[in-house]
């Protein structure tokens, strides 16, 4: 007689084993209609699974996070079924859930075309209408291998061979399609329907370039059609905001393939924005009590063995370079360098906390297929900082970091966050006492700051708990930027010490902290957030003076010179073009303000002001324009009332 405890604490008792669907029906008919899976003692299972023991059970509905994952996984199977229905020679490999959707890799003798995708999607919808039951079967390893060998599914056979002997395997059938999978899945294909196939890409089997190239079909799936429609609208908006296209149009940056993929070249316009970002960052850190550091780009390879990077991070590091019998390594991180500076002398407890920050360029060996504009590169500048403190200082230091994070991100227009507190994983270093104290310190700092957060149980690094913060952009996308990590490992590995109040030697706590994550990636996010229409204080060109004819070129240059002397990033367009052409050209450049001058303006010592949205702001004196632009720049805001 299973006794089932529900999330609200109530119980359901049954005289015999029941399925999850039966349980849902006893709770309510509406829940039963919405149910697609369940969690049993925390484990996600099929709704058809039998409950024959006492358990804590939560019914999973299609509109929950768990439900969406099940829907996407099931839609991946639906895709594979449709592909094999249309192209029987295609072999299936793997089809996982990813952010906002899924993919499935196929071994297929040719590349899938856009017409193929259209046909596959149509077949998927037909299979949904058939409402095929999705059924789970358990097989032995040997029987499963025999089945897939008979089917000619070589990749599935390879997957099964890697599974330990004696471990039972589960299969899922829907109609004439069968796939090896742990599940869970929706009860039937009729549950699905809000999906869209998006694109095809090449992918090596198991991500290894020595293996065969497969065809990867990407798709997105949602609980309801309205959710899919909203996501597709967001994608269309994101395409308009693509930082790679805007970066080229505005001549901000480039990736020069002659120099190598994933290496960013900052053009003059982009460099102006970067300088403003970095100057603000430096000033904010000095005000917050940080000292600024500069460290080398390479170091002896042995340093990275001491830090553990060669053991745990070597796949993301470039091969060492040899010089006079010594191996040198491009740095993938800045932290060991800051530790070496700390160790240059013995510190007292009175010296702590020590706060050091660096805009340090690092290099990581990313696979070429993973590179993406500014978002995934091989050389980038981290806005890195490390705080060395005593255990009793952790909470105060984390609180100060959160204040700085909110100040800096808020200045750039980001005030909507998703925050995760990640706790101790199964494999970790450090005592229970220090882990508990550190985790509670992070929790207290978040709560004192009034920040809502979610706990990612077991999601911390092996060396300490952490806080991760995602910012939300103008179209609702979330970007991982800021992170605050406590580290008990590196101070031990490098034998770091300070002299405690009682004269003993103790190991400091190390706090790793980044706010942007990297200058490159954050700049890419800024471009897309503002669609290239940077606030005045960030704009590479804040205003352009446009003479209506060459007769007013000298006056236009005098206006520009006066503004430049005030610290305004101003230019003059002296091309022999019609004024309408010039206005359009600089509007496309997203210049915040256009200053038009002709005979009337020259005689009065004024300018006619337009903004990049086409609004006529009237005729103003040069002093009024200069004062307002300077005020906007210093206040770091987008718009202010013009002072006449």
C-alpha cells in the first residue's frame, strides 16, 4: 500500500501500486490533463512509471521547467523519428536538450537542405496528429546491442559498448521508431506541437575531429504555441541586434582570419568605447578600495602545474612554447599571478583584506566551431579581481563586491538579474566548517543586499561556493557576466600565509571576482542591448557637425573644435554631399546628436540640433550644446533636457 506524499505535505494512500497518471487523476482532472511526467524522491520519471513504494511525488506539468525539458527531449526523438521516416538510410546518434531547444545528430551521406528541414518538420507535425503512445522498455546490455546491430544503428551500438556490463538499459518506442534513452518522455506524441526546426550544422561524432562528420539539426520547442511565437519574435529581434553585423557596420571591431580565429581587432571606433568602459571601471575600483595590477601574458609551465590548471584545465590551454630549454605557457587565468605578488612578502592580519584588480588579457584554446564573434573568443581581457581576506571578513567583502557589481552594471543600464548561489559539490576540498561558514556568508550578503536568488545545490566549484549573476538585456535574454567565487584550494596549493593576531601562520581566503566576465563579451552584449545606439557617454562619436554646403565648412570646424575642447567626441562632415544624405548617413551610424549649420546659424553663433531618432531639438548656442553634452557624459545617462 504505497503512501504518497505530495509537495503540499498532504498524503495519498493506495491499496495497490499506481502510475503517476493515476495519482494525478486522484488530485484533479485538470492536473491530469496538464501532467506529462513526475518527480519521485527528486528523480524525474515517466508518468507511466509505477509507484509501488512510499515516496515523495510531484506531478510535472507542461508549463514547468521540468516539463519544458521533457517536452524538448521528446521533440528531439520526434525529430529523429521523422528523419528516419523520410530518409531510412539516416543513422541516429544523440539528441540532447540545450538552451531553448534541442538538437539531434545524424549520420547521413549528404547535407540536409532547407527543403529537407521543411519536409522533416511537416512529418513531425503529422506524427503529432497520430498521437502515438511513447512507451518505455527495459533491456539487458546484450539484448539492446543485438537489437541495434540488427537495425544497422552503428552509433547506438558504440554507445552501448561504453555502458558497463550488467547495467540495464531503457528504450523508448513510438510507432515504428525506437531509440536508446534514459528518459523520461511525454506520454504520447500528441502532447507535442509547439516546435520549429531552425538550422543544420556539421558536428564531429563525440566532438572529436578525428571522427566522422555528422549532420546536426537544431530546433526549438515550447509548452505552448504562444511561447514559441514569442521566442521566434525574440530571435528576429536578436538578428537585428547581432553584434557581428552592427560591429562591422559601425567599424567597431573585426576578427581577422589572416591572424587566426577568435582573436579580436579593436578598430578606432570600438577602441573609443572600450577606453570609456575601462576608464569607468578603473575609477569605480579605485573608489571601492582596490589597487590595480598589471601582470605578464606568459609564465613558466611549472606555475600552471602548481595552480592545478595543467591537471584540470589543460584542454583549454594552448601548447607551451620553448625558449632556452624552458617551457612557457600563455596564461588562461590571472589568479596565479596575483598570488605570486601576494607571496612577495609576508602579510599581517592587519593588512587584510587586500583587494587587487586587473584588466588582464588571457588566452584559451577554444574549438574553432565554438567561436562566435565577441561572445566566444580565444584571446580576451578579463576584468579580474581577487580579494585576500580572513574568514571573519568574508561576508563584508562579498557584500562590498555586490554593491560594486550593482553600481557598475546599473550604470550600463542593467538592473534585472538572475542570481544563483552554488553550494558544495560532491567532490571538493576544504573542511565542512569552512564550507558551511563561507556558504552562509554568501547567503547573508545576498539577503542583506535585498537580492533574490536561487540555490544551485552542489553547483559550486570544487574549491568553494560561488554566486553567479546573469543580466537581462533589452529583449529579455539573459547573459552570464558577474561571478563571485570563494577559493580554499589555491591558497593551500601556493602555501599562502598571513600572521594572525596570536602570532600563528594562517591561510587566507581567496575571492575570485569578475563583473563583466570579459571586456569583449560584455561589449558584444552592450552592442546587442542598445542595438548599436550607445548612450551618449559611451558613444564613439557623440555628435557630428554638418554644414549644409561647403561655404559653412570653416564655421562647422570651429563648432567641432569648441566641443572637442570641452571633452566632447565631436566630428565634422565636410563632404560635398546634400545635407539630407549626410543626416541619413550619420543616423545610420547611430550618432546621438547631429548639429546642422548654415547661414542663419553662422550669423547667430548657433547650431540646429537633431537627435538620431529624427527629433528636431531646436536651435541652440554652442555653449548650451557643449554644456548639455558634457553633463550627459559626466552623469553617464542617455538623455537630459537641453539647456537653452
